[in-house]
C-alpha cells in the first residue's frame, strides 16, 4: 500500500513536469511561427516591397484598386502594413473612392497566410481537409463580403458617407501619434534580426527571396510539430480553457479573435495560430468561423493607430479611410454572419474547396497561385492594355 501511495505522486509529478515542458515547447513553437510569418513579410518587402508600393500607382479605377489591394497584401503578407500605407497615401491625396476598394482587396489578400499554414497538415488527408477548410473560410467570407459590399459602395457610398461623418466627429487638432505601439515587434525582434542576419550576405533581392523560403519552411515545420504536441495536450482542463475563449459561442469566439488580433496587430498571425487547432480537431469549423471574423475586426486597429500620426488638413481623410476598414468588416459581419440566409455560404465554399484539395493536391497550388496572384495580375495587365 505504501509503495502504491509513493508511486502515484511520483507518476503525477512526472506527468505534471512533462505537461509543463510540452507547454513550454508549444510556446517556443508559437514564437517561431510568429517569427516565420514576420520573416515572410520582411522577405517580400526586401525582394519586392518598393515595387509592391509602386503597384498603387496603377490604380486607375475601383476594380484595379481592388486587385492591387489583393496582390500587394499577398506579397507583403500583412493587411496592417498595406492599410497603413493606404492611410498615408490618402493623406497624400489618393482619392477615397480608389482607397476603399484597396482596403477591401487587402482583406482578401491577408487570408493567404492562413492558407499557407494549412499546408503543414498536407501529409494527413483528414487533418489537411479540416485545416484547409478553416483557412479558406477566411478567404470565402472576405471574397463574399467584397462581392456584396463593393457594388453597394459604388452605387450608394455607405462606407464613404458613414466614415466621413465619424471622422469629422473624432478628429481633433491634438493628434497624438501611437503608430509605434507594437509590443510584438519588440518581442520578436531578436528572432527577426537573427533570421535577417542569416541571409544578409546574399546580394540584392536574393536575401529577401531566401528569407521568404526560410519563413515558409519554418511555418511548415512548426505547424507539423505543434500538431503533434497539441494532440497530447488538448485534453481535460486544457481543452476546457481553450473552449472558454473560442468554443463557448459565436460572440465569445468573435471577441477572442478581435482581442488577440489587437494584441498581436496581425490577423494573419491570429488565423495562422487557429488553423493548426482546427487541423488537429481541437476546434470545429463552426467554432473557428466567428473567431476568424473577430480577427478581421481586430486587424483594423493598426490603420486606426497609423491615422493618429496624421495631423493638419489631411487628418480627417486619413482617419476616414482607417474607419472604412473597421466599418467594412462590421458591416460584412452584420450582412453575412448575422443573416441566416448567407451565414453558411462561406462555410459551404470552404468545405467544397477543402474536399477538392484533399482529393488532388495540385488543386491547392492552382488555387493559391490563381486566386492571389495569376488572376489578379492578369486582370491588371488586361486593364492596362485596354
């Protein structure tokens, strides 16, 4: 009896120690994942950042502006970066009518990251189907939102009118710049500096290309490892804690997605973290859906902070376009998620895409290349010719 009583606590201690070590490993892997996502963005900025910004000069009409928003965000891997650039451009004279479709395009382009993260599960058919559906529900919702709201905006200008009214109420002469408030940048700077230093010896744009490849490779490796660790950890009380944040219901999930994205200032990062949890079966697509919509709201904080850096005569229009980003996402949720008729449309789109991707992996490459790069660039080229 004494032997049993002494053995059981020992076993419990070992399990407790193993659990903490596993959570430390998950924390480290998440840190590496965040650094990898940042590396991809830094790589694109180094390889094509200036060219991506020059793309904005081709925005001669709302349709092209939308496409440029998609491509630029897919290249830079950060809707926060693109919307911040757009805020500055509006302050410099870019018409609101052109900037609004760019903002909408940025919403579509930012969903590429989570789609890339889902590829970490590609070796396991069922996991990959779940992960890919969780990633592409983001794409599907944002594409549907643009399909509905862009024509309405062109016809009736609800976003431009509402944002202009709110900006007029909120702008004051005592503008205070908070654009530097990003604790994640400080936290990740050691890893980012290390990754940049590892490719600094390469000439020209090749350092950026190498950084992109390293980032993608790290994402694929880390997601696989996170999946393995989570399968052993996501049980019992740990499962309950996570479900308290995301699994309790749509309102809780949406609030969690918003809060986490505000803290990390990146919807790409937030959705990249939830996709592995969906792939391993911790959360269902129904639970992930509102969380991702919350990330759409949370990512608007960066442009709002950037707008506070603008003062003088341009302050109102800068804040206006930042508010457009927020209002667009709120209105999209109100029209699509709240209405039962449209709520399941993005889910069905994502599930169909995931089933096709599970059957034929070539479909994945065609989808990513076609939706985010080939088709938009082809449309830009045709528009220039015509």
